[in-house]
């Protein structure tokens, strides 16, 4: 089977899991997937086989019927990747149940909730759904408006949720809502709470089921909560800790979800390799065309890079690290990889690729939603930017600790200009960071430095960049300041090969 590479950090148990699942998917799930792809109905038979295989138990505590922690995040990625080969829509029920419901129950559920629900989940007897998005809040999850207020032994929920997968087929719903309306609570992310809501609770109804571009077999819909009474025992963690519950295992879930995208991406590549080897045009198989070979090479390259990133990040999580940057990169790159690979695959199948007979058409439709859901790719880029900036700041601080500055006690303005002159030689187009300047000068008195900088600005010797009206962040010496700091010869840097031509030019002028 193409691409079923096992990484050297996989344990023997994880390797056996991958081998077993590959056979299970090929022999038992692929035949069923065709049936559900045509009917567009929820894949109940596939869900039953996944449950009978014991896959809902992977990674959960043994006390509640789980397999324990031996498989780790890597093992969960293996499961998601292998199941995903039959089509991302066909296994959405699995991820939504295991991570949207099972993970919050495991980490934040009371003993009462775990005993009541978790054992049923690990046996595959119940399905779950996670309820985040609302008509007016998507990426800005903190702005959700579905409300819950305490009334005796219950909380009463009112509002709507939308784009909820497993809508109508789930037995339990993990619902996040607002329990504190004060701006102060929202500012501290203490305004949300999470609840487990049973499907047959009075006042809880399915308002709409969406007809989607892709994700065949997924029931995705709008939920309505009309004075829904939820027992206080169904609260996850404590009131006001919903944000913590919601984001508690976010890195692992992003990586595991990204692994699920590698399955259909792999199927698209396999289908393309087979199709192009057997499609004859102009008297030869089309895979002998170098242009097509390059396209397939790009597909394999993107898939290989994404998969390696995902499994290395999963390994970091299993080692106890919190790889926020790597998890966001995995989610971002895996979704864009799937989209680009599916696009190429449809093109390389020609007209056949636009039919439902080949799996590439389904992969193409399924791919788009992964760039939107579970934190859009624009949000991931914002997170990656923030993490990169934080790492840069940490590195800069580390370098500072290795290079202590010398304290400047006298003529501070002069010392500032001389340092800015040094920086001009190295990076003439850049400003100097105020904190770097402060450290290199050995200045601890913030006001003393500020007074000196303002004085230099008043004299017209420096330009100051203020990130806020009263906050000086960056400094640069202008022409007048550079002239005062050092003589012109200090800045002159002319290579030997150019000096002769310059001297000749001066001689000619004379």
C-alpha cells in the first residue's frame, strides 16, 4: 500500500495498530463507503464496525473501558489517518464523538459524568457532538451568545448553535454557552461554561439540516435551545471555566484532525497514480508526460511534508511538550495540502475526475471545509505569527543574558548616538529596539533613557517610533545624528575592486 510509512519514533504497539487498521479499512470499510457515498445518508454501518473494532476506546482511561494511554497522540493520529482514507465525511462522526465529547469528559468531567457517559462512549454505544459556532459568532468564539443561568438544581439554556456535525444523530452534545454577561468576566475569559446536554432534553430541537458542498453522510445543522433545563451535575469543570474546557486539548485535537486529512489525501494520490498509469492518450500512458509527472511529484511532496510534520508534532505532545506553533502549522499545512492535492488529482483524472465514480471528486469537495473549520486558516496564520514573535522575543532575551551590557553613567545622549551609528553600519535601513538599546547601555532607569531620547528627538538627531502615544519602541539616527556621532570616514565602506575606478573617476574630474 502506497505511503503507509511508519516513523522511527512509533512504538511496536503503534505499528501493529497501523497494520491492523490498514487491513480493516481496505477489507471492511471501503466496500461500505461506496454505498453511503451514493445515498448521502449517515453511515450507520460504518459507525457500527468502527465501534465493534474498539476504536472508540483508543486513548481513554481503562477504568471507563478505554485502551489506556499506551497509544498516545501518535496512536490517535494513526486511527484518524487510516479511517480518513474512505473519505473525510464518512468518519466525521468518529472525531466529533471522541474529541468533541470524549476529551472534555475525560479531562473536565466529574466522576459522576465519567461513570454515566464515558463507558458508553468507549464501547461505541453513543455518539457525540460539539456545539461552538453560532449565527453571530464563528472564529470569535468568545462572543457566543447562547446563555445559561442557574435556576435551583438546573441551568436554563436559551439560544442557537449552527454548523453542528452529528446534529440529530448524536446522543450527547457538548454545549458551550455564556454564564456571565459582565464585560469584566469576558475580558478574563471567565464568561463561558460547558455542559453535557442529552438529545431528548425538552426544549432542545434540530432547527435545520444543511445540504453541504462536501462531507457526504454528515448531518450538519442548526440547533435551537428554548428554555432547555440541564442538571447542574452536567456542568464541565466549574462555572466560568468553559474557555479552559474548550481549549484544554486544542493542540492535540488540531494535530489529530490534521492526521485525518492525510487519509483522503493519500487515497487521492493512490487513485491518481493508478489512473495515469492506465489512461492511454497519444499512444502512451499519460504518466509518461513529464508535466504530469511533476504534478504528481508536487502532490507527493506536499503530502509527505504534511504527514511528517503531523506525526513529529504528535510525538512532541506525547513527550509532555505543548507545541502550539507546530500544532497550528500542522492544521494549516495539512488542510492546504489536501486542497491542492485534490485539485491536482481532479485535473489529472480529466473529465473522469469530475464524476462521482472516482474518489478524487469527493476529496476535492471535502477539502475546502478543512480550510474553514476547526479554526480557519486565517486564524491559524495569526496564531503562528504570534508564536513566532514570542519565540523571537525569547531568543532575544536569551542572547541578552549571554551578552551583558556595560553601564553608561555619563553623557547618555552621546552613547546612544554612537550605538545607533554602529547599528547603521550593520543595518542602515532598520530601527533599533529600545529594549535592546537599554540593555546594551546598561540603563535600568527607564525615565533617564526616555528623557535622553526625547532630547535627541528635539535636537533633530533621531527619529522615534511610538507603538502607542506615550510609548517609544524603536529609534533610528538620522543624517544629522549620524554626522554628530562619527566622522564620515567611519561610515565609508568601499571594496578594493571599486577603489581604483573611483580614484580614476576623481582624477578625470580634476
